[in-house]
């Protein structure tokens, strides 16, 4: 094997994770957009059915489910346009591209869920004080349709759930499916017992489901927007891996963050022998990139090489020269 071929092979291994992502990226995005289009259409149908059914049945639980479905549709629409925007190539103005727009979209979806929680809680409290009769049969039929369609939409997006934006939309939909299932049970209970207080009680449970979904989405978006260490990456393990590479004496100023889901980046300063040649230093960097890509799915790495005479601050010395 020639030296050039060997170098080409090393580069493929080193950036394997990114290359695989990129080579299938167009197909991945196309599939995601197609599924989101279908989900949006079906979501609008269920939304209309739940609004009509909720008014007809005089059910707060079903109208609450419709409100949740409205956020589902909003989440799907935002996810669709966010994915399209995120495919824009890097530019001089946006050197990392527009990948993080998907995180902003997920944040928006999470905040809308919080709004739904407060709305449902207030309305449910009013009906607990003054229960109202509900048309249980209409409730049952409408909720059954909602369960079937929402499960079809949510489970159909499982293979795209590594993207936090699509994951947030999927959680919306699956949460609504669970809420619709609860509405079915409530409909059966009210049909046989006339215990109409079940309707607002169920609304509280739906609000709880929404709150859990919101918490998961907001937690993940918070980490990304604050440029925290991505979920699933152990910072200490990354440090240990880098220090284990032959020729690396130490690592400092290490920072690991995400541009968006599955777009992890890292920068740091490594300490090497001051007499090392540029070629050997580059070999160390290539090995470092290969290992963090394979072990931690970190695809974008920026490394500064220093000798032992260079001043070395602590691991997180980024603020040392900043003026506050």
C-alpha cells in the first residue's frame, strides 16, 4: 500500500463517524422530512376531530387532549422547517452552519408544553369544584381514533429520535397517545358510573404527562445551549483517553460541547515533548481524533500543541484573561 493510500485510509478511519453521517445525511434528512409531512397532516385531522368531539361531548379531558395535540402539530411543523434550515451549508457569517436552529425549535416546543400544563391545571381545578356531565360515547370514539393515529405518528419517528428536535416532537405525540388512552378509560368509567369528576381528574394526569415531556426536552436543550458536556459523554473518560495516547504528557483547556444532536465538538491544549517534530505532533493529533470519534462520537476536534515550558492553567482556564 502506498503512503498516499495509507494516509487516505487513516483519514477515513479518523473521520469515520462524520463521513458516515454525511454520506447518508441527505437520505436521513429526506426521510425525516417525509415522515414529518405525513405526521403533520394526520395531526391536523386528529386535532380537528378532538376539538369537535370535545365540544360535542362537553369533555375537558378531550379538549385538553386537543390542546396537547395542537402543540404536537406545532412541534411537528417547527421540526420540519428547522430540519430544512439546518441543512444550510456553513458560511462566513455562520461558520458552523445553522444546526443549532433545531435546538431553538426544541426549546420553543418545550416552553409551549409548559404553557399547556398551567392552562390544563387551571381548567381542571374549576371542573373539580363544579363537575359537568360528559357524553361518554363520543368521548370514547374520538379518543380511540386519537390513540391509533398518535401511535402511528410517534412510533413511525422512532428511528429519527437521535435528533433532539424530532425527539421533542415525538414525545409530544406519544404523550398525547398516552393521554388519549386515559381518556378512553375515563369514557368507559363515566358511561357506566356517571362519575363526571373523573374528567377533570384525568386532565390533571394529562398535565403531568405534558410536564414530564417538557422537562426532558428543556433539560436537553439547556445543556446544548449552555455548551455543556453532551449527554452520554463522560468528561473524565475523554481526559483519560487523551492522556493514554503515546506522546501526550497532559491535556488542559478541554471543552466538549454540541452544535446540535449528534454534532459533538471538542477543543483543547495537549502538552508534548518540546523537541517533537511537526510530523510526529500531527500523528498524535490524528490518533487523538480517531479515538474520540470512535469512543465518544466527537467529530469536530481542534487541538493546540504546547511544550512543557508553556504556562498551563487548570482544566477550565478559559476565563483567566477575560475582563468582567
